[in-house]
C-alpha cells in the first residue's frame, strides 16, 4: 500500500514538473536557432570616437565644393557636410570629424568659427 502511495506521489510530482516546464516553454517558444537572422549590415561599422579629431583652417570653395584649407600639407580636405561648410566660407574654423584618408574627406561632426588670434 505504501509503495502505491509513493508511486502515485512520484507520478503527481513528475506531472507537475512537466506542466511547469511546458508553461515556461510556452512563454518563450522560440529558441536562438528558431529566430530569424538579421541581415548582414551593408554599411561599414561606425568608427569609434577615438578617431575624432579637430582640424583648423579656412573654408573655401574649390570646384564647387567646400574644402578646409591649411589643415594639412597634403592639400585641402573635402568636407562632407557642404550645407554647414557654406555658412563658414572664407572664415577660419575648427572642424571636428573623422578623416577618410582614401578620399581626403572629413566626415564632419561639428564646425565652429575659430577664435581670433
């Protein structure tokens, strides 16, 4: 008689555990393998802020594009934010941004007028 009671108790406990496991799985039915993969990014990763630099020079127009002159002996840097650069044409400025050496372009974060010397 005691064996039957122990066996019934064990069955009830196992049934309860399975029921709880089923409820837990029902709340989160998708596993990592089931989740759709996000598409691979087509754009290059963002460069970290350590690469940000401030360049000083004068903004001028060259071939219809605004450039920063005097910041480098390699020639003027093309500024990728032409709208902001236009506001400072002919002025001495500080340009904060990331330099793309392959195209000699500064990816502008901020332009501000330089303090008079």
